[in-house]
C-alpha cells in the first residue's frame, strides 16, 4: 500500500501540482477537472500506468449537483458546475495547455507525464545522470 501511495504522490507532483502552481486562480476550474481525470487515469500498480478516461464520466462528475450540506466534505467542496458548457471550457483549456488529449469520448494523459521510472523523483524531471 505504501508503494502505491508513493507512486501516486510522484505522479501528482509531476502532473497536477505544476498545473495548480501555474494557474492558481483557475477561473474555469480546469484544475478540478484535472483532478477528476488524474484520479481515474493513474493506476498505481507495478510501476504505475496511465489508462484512458471516459469523457462522459468526467463531464458527469464535473457537472453533478452537489449536496448543500458542507459537513459531508473534507475541506472545501468541489466547485459546482451545472452547465455542460463549463465542462467544455475547462476541458478545452486542459487540451490547450497540453495536459490531456481528447479523441472521441476518450481522454488520455500524455505519456510524458509518467515514466514509471522509480529513479526519477517526478515524471517531468529528467533522470539524474549516473556519476562517471
């Protein structure tokens, strides 16, 4: 279980964290959509793998009505988006930033965001060269 948590943390450090740092205000709430995508796309088994995500599933989660009772949420509740246009705008922004690729009803995380190589501290960093 600890190895899976480590894989997840390395993936998040190289995928969602830099996005949130670059776009802290995020008026489209694309960061929330990115979290939904990363949660579904990353499989922390073995060295970790990426799998395609259903666009319909992500849009359903992004636009779902939220319970008004804040005691049901840990921390802040996710943003509320009722119009499909807001999901389209958030996804278009993620595509524009190179965070996802969309083909038909499938969303994929580009392979450059996960090498699965445990010698790298983050999937976006180049491996440290071996001393000679």
